């Protein structure tokens, strides 16, 4: 058995140097995923031309599709490398860094903008303010819990942003992940105290109204988060909030 | 913090969206219905349809404030929105993405078509009173040329697509449809509306032919 898997990998030595391509081969084995293939390349970084090169840099952590770190373009689509099996892919397998984030090196990108945008939309829950907000364990219905749980699975992998035609390094849109985080936090029994502030944070340039409804996000999200549902729900909430702001309301 | 109604960006986006339907989309539907009556013949069309419109009081004001200005805002701001996205259809060839891309291209096509269409009818008629007097004959003279007919057909279909797909996307933006099921039912309704409006438009165009 000497079946070989071919990888074409886009390499880049520094954030500022030009990119170039190299081809590698690894022996196939049952259940091989992209991260394990990259580990084999790292052990023996020999291109198909027989050139000994620097090992390919990439990120990974959990190896069970919950951290998002290993997300890269696999055959031009964003996917978690740890849970993507090699035998589901067409060869040669092309690996590229996500294109919507600055490249650090090879397949490693800098996703800090995602975290900045989560802060921008107040995607956190304040359990303390000038007074104590948290009054005992808040109770919610199982249905409510189930709906919220869907959104809590986001691992900030950036796939939804990669596939979004409205998201880009030079564009202000925060993208589906941050919007879905607003949906999640606004429906949390403690988080809902700051519902209005979060809605206001997405009723600005780069916020909800920059969505163009191409709906690519929901197709590529590896966690199958109902992103377009969140966007529709936020559409309704911002419409109501806008009317409240316009005509006045108690809260 | 500037947000919501104090944020011009959000207000402009919502205004753009609203104006696309009311009054601009509403006018498109009215316009297609109006011209679908071409089949009742030259005299009826000139006297009853166009004649009725032209005798309306404050017609110029209505044209400016209900059609020209909202359309101008929607079109110009539409170009701004166009600049804020980059279609990636070749990598993600999915129907939602296709409609996103077509929404943008159809916007440009509608703009170009409208410049020509308004120029050929409303603007030209300012210098040429004969056009206003017998709009039916003028339209017949235009549409009888196969190339112009084809151009009008394209303009019609592109405008109808832009309106009906815009309606679908509007329903999400304003929060009318949230679940995938609601959005897909809405898409069906919008597609039906597209067929209906296209049929009405083609019917109107054919009515001008001898
Ligand atoms: C017949 C005339 C037109 C009608 C009836 C019309 C109608 C609409 C409607 C109903 C929408 C949906 C708004 C939303 O998604 O919230 C829309 C969106 C749009 N329109 Fe128009 N429109 C017209 C002309 C134009 C023109 C001339 C342009 C300029 C290029 C344009 C550019 C756009 C763009 C870019 C969008 C997408 C907005 C977004 O997704 O955020 N439209 N239009
Ligand atoms: S919403 Fe899905 S695709 Fe987007 S960052 Fe979260 S897990 Fe990734
Ligand atoms: S290593 Fe954590 S998601 Fe792949």
C-alpha cells in the first residue's frame, strides 16, 4: 500500500513577504484528517521536487472542532482542518490561509479583528454594574435554552466572514458571528439587561444593515449556527428599537 | 454614542430599503399595470390612460417627490452600497449568493435602462409635444424595432427581478421573515410576483405592436 495524498500549500514567510506555492505528498491512511496530514509534513518537510523546506506553520488546538483555530481554506472553502477528513476531498488538496484576515505565516492568520468586533457589539454579559444585577440563578424554559444553545456553539473560526461578500479587511461590516453573538447575549436572562445597548451597537456603520442577505454564512458555518435566522430576528428587534427611539418608549 | 436614529448610516440604509418598495417599487407596479392597458388600443390608451394621468393636479410635484427624488436617492445610495461589497460567486456558487450578485448587477442595469427610457419618453417629450399628444404611436415606433423591443424586455425583466428579490431581502432586513422556512415561503411568493409582473409588462409591450 503506497497510496499518496498530494497537498498544494500556499506559503508565506512573513506578513509582508510575497506568497508562493509548494507541493507535498503524504502516505494515505484510514481516517486521516488535514491536521494529521500537516503534522506528517512537519515531520518531514520535503516538497515533491525533493527540496527540504521550512515546516508549514498552522494553528490547531482542540482537535475536536470546538476552538476554531485550525480553520483554513481547504480546496478554496473555509473548513476546520482537524475535522475535515482527507478522503472526502478532491486531490490535489489545496490549503490556503483565510483570505479575509492578515496572514502571520503560511496558514496562520490574525483573527484579532473578530474579537475587537465582539467587543464592539458588547458580546458579553455584565453580572455586576454599579449595583448587583444577578439575582439568583435565572430560570429559562427548555425551549428557550435549546434555541440559545445553537448560538453558543460559535468558535470564532471566521468561516462565515470568509464566505461573506460584505465582509473584508477594508470593509466595516462586523459579519454574522458578531451579530449572532448579539442574538445570543440579548436572549440570556442576565444579558437581556443590556439588550438596548447591544442593539444600538449594531445600528451603526458596519452593523446589521450592512448585511446583503447573500446567506453564504449559514452554508459554511461548521457549527451549523442558524446565522440568517439571527439576522432576521435582529432585523425585527432593530426595527422595533428604531420605532422606540423615534417615538419614545419606557425602556 | 451615536446609534440607531442618530446614526445616519443606519437610517440611510433603512431609508434606501424602504424607498425601494415605497414609492419606487409601488410606482413600478403601477407603471406596468398602467401600460398593460395598451391592448385596449390607441384611442383608449391616449385618452383614458395617459390622458387621465396628465390631467392630475400637481402632477409635476407628484412626479418629483413620489418618483424622481426617491428613485434618485435609492439609485445613488445603491451605488454606495455596491461599493461596500465584493461578489464571490465563483467560489460560492449558491442561489442566495447568485441573487445577492444579481441584485447588484440588476441595480446598475436598471439605472442605465431608466436613463434611456426616461430620456426617450418623458425628457424627449419636453421638446417634442407630438410625443405627449400621441404616446401610443411614439411607443409603437420604438417597440416595433426588434433591438429596442429586446432592450425594453431586458429592462423590464431586470427591474422586476430587482424589485421582487429586493422584497425578499427587505423582509429579512426589517425582520418580517426570520426562520429559514418563512424566508423560503417568502421567496416563493416573490418569485410568483416576479412572474406576474413580468407577464403584465410583456403583455403591455405587446399591446403597443400593430
Ligand atoms: C425600478 C427601480 C428600482 C426598484 C423598484 C428598486 C427596489 C429595490 C428594493 C425593494 C430593494 C430591497 C431593499 C432591501 O434589501 O432592504 C432594493 C435593493 C437594492 N437596490 Fe434597488 N430598486 C430600483 C433601482 C435601483 C437602482 C437604479 C440602483 C442603483 C444601482 C439600485 C440598487 C440597489 C442595491 C445595491 C440594493 C441592495 C441593497 C442591500 O442589499 O442592502 N436599485 N432595490
Ligand atoms: S458563526 Fe459559525 S462560521 Fe462564524 S465564526 Fe462562529 S462557528 Fe465560525
Ligand atoms: S483544532 Fe480546534 S477546531 Fe480544529
